[in-house]
């Protein structure tokens, strides 16, 4: 049975957040820390073109707000941040307007969005300015690990200029890249000290990798930069069939130890996580991995840091 202090802590946090949960509103395990999911993907293929899905596969169907609510049922997800889904760049504005509307109408737990954008584009500043009066927009992401994106893209002068623009406007950048390019990430951060940067998916190491030495070293170097946070997300998608929480633990533990309790956030990466796990399986496994850490550390990971880093209100 959860102790009284942990239960009261959860109840107070939920009250502060307005009592909203996903799905039916039930909480998984009385005393489990409530969750802000900082990485929710949604797409309607009748509305948006996602080039990376045009080859087919299990993700090549609609994933709508109601589907997320069903996947999150009972997990205690009280707030969520939409994460851009790499639509055709011609649809960036349309995607942003779509998710801003979802947030304003409080569809499910969505309260904020990281929208798609191209920091190196000539019109990036004007693109950001069109959302100046939309507090739902918290930041921007451009996926950097696609086949058409060459290594070193994030160090191009035009790209660096765009990331600096984000900081000038009080917006963050979600950095999603190949694990072998984390040294480039450190250099990018050095060029942009006034911009908050969130490293997605622990830097994308593979759970099945036999040697994580290079990733561990490069991640530690990046963690030395104080304006970088790390998102504990995505890794389960690379797990082999029959995976267990123990398979995820080395990556999660290294991230938590290097970034410390105040610069880590949880992200579900639904529905991409379903390549290997349901959202429930991923959440339960992560809870198991961090079960021996203090209540304060678990609350920071699942709840408090996300509210601060993504500037979530209410």
C-alpha cells in the first residue's frame, strides 16, 4: 500500500493541475506519480501527408486523440505535449494550427505543442512570429535522423541562426538525431547557450546495442551543458521481442545519473512506441526501472520538470 505522504503528494499535484487525467480519469496505482507526457504524436492521413509513412507499415494509419486516450487509459496522464510528426514541410502551418486548436479546446490532456519547422530556412523568423500570440506553442522540432538529412546539418550556420532565434523568442528546440552525432549536439549547444534544448529519446541509442560506450561518453559530454534537458522516451521502440525492464535500465540509469533529477522528462512517444510496446507497457517498465529512486526524483521525471521545461500552465 502506498504511504500516506506519497498519496497526498499525488493528490496535491493533481489538484494543482486541475484534476484532469486522460481516458476515464482513473489513476494507475493509488500513489503512483501523475504523468505529463511530453511526446505525443497524432496524425490524420486524410489531412496531412507524412512522407516517412508512404512505404506502409503498422504505423501507416490514423492515430487520433481518442486513440491516445484509449492507450493512456488509467495511467494517470494529467497533461500532454503534442510532438510534430514530420509532415510535408508545406503543411507545417496547417499542422500547427490543427494542434493549437486541439490544445485550446482541451481535447484529451493536450495543453501544449512542439511544432514542426526548418530552422535553417530563410523565412524561419517570420514563421515563428506568426505564432507569437499562441502560448500553446512551446517549441520547434526538425527530425535530423532521416535518410535525406546529412550528418552535420545541425552545425550549418543557417541552422545555428535559427536555433538562436528560438531562444530569443522564449521557445525551445527538441533535438532528435542519430546517436553517432551527439558530439555535434554539444557543439550546437555551445553555439546557442540562450536556447533551451531537449534531447529526444535519450539520444536514440539502441536497446539491443552490444556496446554503448560511445553513446555513454557523448551523452555525458552533452549533459555538461546546463541548457540541455534529456527526454526519457523512444528507446523501447528499439527493443527486441520479449524485452524486459532490465533491458531498458542501463540507458535510463545513465541518463538520470548524468543529467540529474532536474533536467529529465518523460515522453511516451506514442504511437511509435507500439513498434515494441503498448504505452502502458512502456510506462510500467519505466516505473519499475526508477522504483528505487526517491519520490522527489520520480515526481521530477514524470511531472514537475515537464511543467517547468515546457512552460505548462494550469
